[in-house]
C-alpha cells in the first residue's frame, strides 16, 4: 500500500467524496462496531434487570398486548411477530426460541412466560411451532415490569423511530441471579447459574444494613445456586466462596437418587432429579451405551419410568453390588455429575462489560432499585401536584357554586370568564370567614387546567358530601407529598423503603410461593476411589479362544484345551488358555504396542466371536504376537526380529485407551516385534534363524518402559541375490530358565530333551553363539 493511501484526507481519483483508508483500519473499525453491538445488544445481560435485549423486548411487547398473568392467552406467533415488527428486527424463529425458553420451568428457575401447549421438555424435544402455542406473562414477569408506566426507567426510540422501548426494566428482584443467564459474545462470554429469590432478598437486606459487607459474609445468605431441576451441589465451600468473590469458577452438580428396596435382598436405584441442562434422553442413551460396552459391568439395565416427574431406574447386575460404588462409577462416566461453570460477565451499567463478584452484582441491582424509587417518587409527586391543582379548582367551584353556574349559563365564553374571575375571599359562601384560607395563591385566578376540570365535572358531583371528600383527598395528598419530599431528600428513608419492598418481594416469592422453596441441596462429594475390576465383576472361569485371523471369544468354564473347536472357513486356532472374567488381557502386536482388553468384555463362546481389531485399534498391517493374562507382579522380555530387546515391568505396559501403548520401538518394514515372554529364570537363551544358540544372564538386560532395547545376539552379514549386504538370519526365539535347572525343549510328540549344563553356550550378551545341542528342533524354537 502506498503512502498516499495512508492519508485519510486523500481523495480517491475515481470519484469525489470517497476517502481512501488502510484496509486494516477499515476492517478494524467495522469489526469493533460489530463486536460492541454483539456484546451490548445480544449476548450479555444487563446487571440491573438480568435481561438481554430480546427478552426485555418480548416482555415489553407482551405488556403492550396486555397479556397479564390472570388474563387471556395469545398465539405465540402474534407475540413474536409484534416483537419483531416493533422492537427486535431479527428472525422470528430466534425470538420464539427465546420466548419458549422463558416458559420452560426446567431451564428457568422462575419462568417469565406462562405457556399453553408444547413448549419442549427435559428430554430435549423442541417446542411446537409458534402457530400452535399460546402464551401470557407470569406473575414474576409482572414484578419485573412493575412501575414501567411511572417513569421508573428511561425509554429510547425503537429501531425505526416509530415507538419507544425501555432501556431497562424496573425489576422488583435481582433477576440476573434469580434466573441466571448464558451467552457468547465476541471475545467474551457469560454463564450465570440461577439462584433463590428469597436468599437473594436476604443478601440485599444485609447489604442495605452493612454497605461494605465482606464477600464471604454474603454466603451466609446465598450459599450457592438453586437450579430449577434440583440436584445436589458437591462443590467445596471454599471453592464456592472463591467463585462468588472473583466472578469465575464452577459448581459440581450431581443427580439426586434413592435406593429402592424390592424385597428378598433385591434393590434398585431411582434417580429423581438430574443435573441442570442435562437432556434426559441423551443421559439415558449414554448410560445404555456404558452398559452395552461393559464399561460399568456392575450395571445391568437402565429404564425411564418418568411421567411428569423424573424417575430413571438403574438396575444392578447383582444384589451384592455396593450402591455407592455403582453411583461413583456413573458419576465418573456419565452426566449424572456435571460441572456448571460460573462466568459473571455482565453489563454492569448497561454499557460496560465486566466480570463481577456476587457483591458487585447485588450492588448494581440495589443502586438501580434506588434510582427506580427516586424516579417513581418524583413521578408520583408530579401526579400529586397535578391532582392538587385540580382539587383546588374543585374546592373553589364548590365554595362559589352559584357564581360558577351563573357564568356557565349566561357567558358566551365560560372558560375565559372563569379564568378572568377573581376567586378571592369575596366569593366565599356561607362559611366562617375567619377559618377559611383561600386555596388560590396570588390574585386568586383559576388556571386553565382547573377551569377545564370544572367544565368537565358532572352535575351529580354537585353535592355537599363531595366537597368534604375533596377536602379530605386534598389533605391526604398533601401529607403524601410531604412524605415523598422527605423520601427524596433523605437516603436513609430511601433504603428503608427499598428494604420494605424487598421484604414484601421475599414474602411474595418465598417458600409459600409455588416453587419458591430451595430445590438444590448441598453435600460433600467425598473421594471417588478407583474401584478394582474384581469388585465390579462376578468372578467366573472362562476359556479364551483367539483364531489365526484374530477372532476372539470367551467360552464359559475351563474347557479341555485340546478340545476341537469350530472356526470360520480358512481359519484355525492360535491362542487358547484358561482365564477368569476379572482378568485383563495384554495383547502384543508386531508394531510394538501393547493393548489391554477386559476378559469380561469378550464376546460369548456360542458363535465365532468378534475380530479383536474391533475392540482395540490394532492396525491392519500389524499382527498379534502374543496374548497374556496380566500379572502386575511380573516382568516381560520383549524383542524384535532384528535381535533388539529389553525387560519391561508388566504394569508399565497396561494401556488405558483403545489405541494401546507403544513399548518396543521398531523401524522400517523389515523390523517388527517378535517375542513377548515372561521372565521366569535368571538366564536368557537366544536362538537365531541361522541356528546359533547364545545364553547370557538376565541381569545383562536393561529394564525400560519404552525404547528400542539393546542387542541380544549378533548376526552376520551376507551377500544377497542382488549383491547387497543383508542380515544373515535374525532372531528366531527366546526363553528364560534357571541356571541350576538347565534347559529343556520338546523333541516331538510327548518327548522332551533336557540339557542340565549350558555352560558351553554361555557368553556375553550380543555374541554370535554356537550350534545348539544335539536334538534341538530344526525349527529353532524352544516350544
């Protein structure tokens, strides 16, 4: 970009009036405008009334449609249409979704919309179309709007200037915390849980008494969130205090359940409350998946018996299962325990986004409450002044009724005549002049407002009793006006009035209000310990069978290992051994990775089984080297066909995921893992493919967790068919034995050969070795 483009005053040569500017500045300014619009007008709630613009406009539109809580319902399509046309120029679907959420008692602690029809459910089903549902405001929403027609808040023009809309609602209670909020803006987000109104009112009352209250003291009144779906909050008290003090944190929330006795020692768990914002249908699907994949073997079944209330039945596999163990497993693996994040990022004054503490949010509400009180008081004073002016005119008319009637009957312009007339002491009727004080200041003339009120007065009001009523009303209004003047002038009286209003709000929405009692309870989480597999699975004998093609199954009981079994065409037996359902199997692949499979998760033995590759992520190019029953007290010797290996403790090879755990590093296509043998002696015997036997102490092998290992045996290089040097032979087999016992190997059939003295083949590790003893198998295998 040239220097001339950087000059904002440079005119574009292509047309007059166009100003060139750097692309970075142009995009930056426009994106900043968009970001501010998103933050202020869409995503973040106002700390004063706790509402986003769309929710505020919905409630205001419903208020203009006079949809009171005790009145009629109106089609949701009409409500969303009026909101869109008059105040919120966005899609009607977005407006209807926002309105529907305000009607969902499982999403909103104190619903602001009373819905009639299908407004969705806790299973996650969507509301019906807006043309099928009807709505009106709730009593809670009316409390947010109370005083709106008394100049309690500022109004601004709507998007096209035809109408005005409130900048903020008066709000009789701290709705931001009562119903919570969530939203994602540009570069910031907010997530606030719902709370109990009565507890919030108590906290506000304490803040009025002690303005500089400590943050932690407020927890005596607001111990934590109060979710509409109930549940058990298990977050430690110190973490809750820190979250409310900083405005950031989280709350661990668990389901509420009870153990139901079925008799004869049988029982089942019934979940009666699920965590907030968890869809029941997806929760049950997840638990069913855990049962199917046998990740929680002690859980047999899950059933949804819910009607209007929540009733999810969890059936254990055995009556001997500990309910706490089962629930701890479910807490760890399902949404029966969730963490609700707290990010109290709000528009503290309607303009500035800020992450606030609990104290700051309540202070913003109380300051707003004070401002609303002053504005309503001044509005009431203006109304009183207007009424007093009218009453003074009425009293003059009653005191001079004959003269007023005479002017109205005979004067061509009675209004002007009434305004010209001097209504001083000379026109007083039969009254004690000493006790009469003229209600008219100055010259005793009536104002235009007073004259209009007199001329519009009905004849039936011309009674002596009405005159006394007017005097009584005037005196009452004068007293009220004096009280309002004192209130506006004295902050102490203002806070006393606000405290009185908060006490009334607490009484209205407290425990006697439907749904006003606290729903979420608190408890200690305790420690979720790792449960051993043996505690979750019934210990039963099985026989593990794996075919040459990698199809694995578990047959019930310990069968004869020489028994003939059925396999798929072209397949045959490879591994067969006795195990138990509580065992874990270690699968070693030619890629050098170990995979862990639970014996309890193996398919039954009635069919041909399932491919092992469906249970673990064993690549297609890799083959199974060996399958072992895991023994944490044991050590394994692993080696590659190139003659490299090492010793690894068996607990270090257990994999926690399907992808397995890399232990033996192999490189190139010609090298692969070949041997995995438990260490059962103090010496190692290695035999190569070219028939060389080497024996060396086990102590010469390093113990590692992962790596290529060390050279076990040396192999010669030879010229290949193409003339290139190639490895002459390679590792064929390995075994371990005790030096004092000697080495044995099969001779074929039932015969074995035993060599008690192996000193002829004993040498240092990485040697070439010698020819094996007479009778050693030509396959160069120890077994």
